[in-house]
C-alpha cells in the first residue's frame, strides 16, 4: 500500500498564531479564528471532512463495481462536528451522499452505503465516533 504525507507549520501562540497545512497540490492557511470561530482559512476538521467524503465515495464506488455496476456519479459532503469531551474532540461526522447508479434498487444501494460507512479507511480511523450517512439514489 502507498504512504501519503501531509504537513503543517504553526507559528505563534494558539490564539494569535497562524499556520499553513499542505497535502498534495493543496496548501491553505489556518488559524484559531478559522478553526474555532468563523474566519477565513481552513482547519483540520475540514481536511478530515474532505478526506472522509473522498474515501467514502471511492469505497462505495468499489462496492458498486464489485456488483457489476458503474456509478455515473457519487457526490458526498461531510460535516465534521468539533465538540468538547475533556478537551476538543471530533464528536460526529455526518455524510450526505447523492449517487446516480443505474441497475440497482434502493434497498440494495442502502446495504452498500452501510458497508461503505463501516469499512472505508477513514471511517475505520474514527471508530468510536458517531458517523451517520444519509444517502439518496437519484434516478
């Protein structure tokens, strides 16, 4: 399997400092305000959300492919909630997926959705965190 690398640089104190995160072709600024308030820039939770949405979509595509189906599209949005549990903690991740796939009924689709939620590597990384999926099979 492949090893992937990302990096972060932080300068200064928690509240007044700022930093940058890099992975692949992406590089973005982050700060206390972009993470814990509403401000310009990104934050680690958005990156986790992007990773989870991408991982889940690909895993669902793999499961559909094993059934001999070719999805036209799988669009997933991940909402990552940062809460408190003796300190900051990711408390839940909500995945919303809309997929266009011919040749599958909704019951069979929802079974694959549940398997993808349980088995994609990012979901497995967050075992013990509430992860929900609301998936719609579009016609």
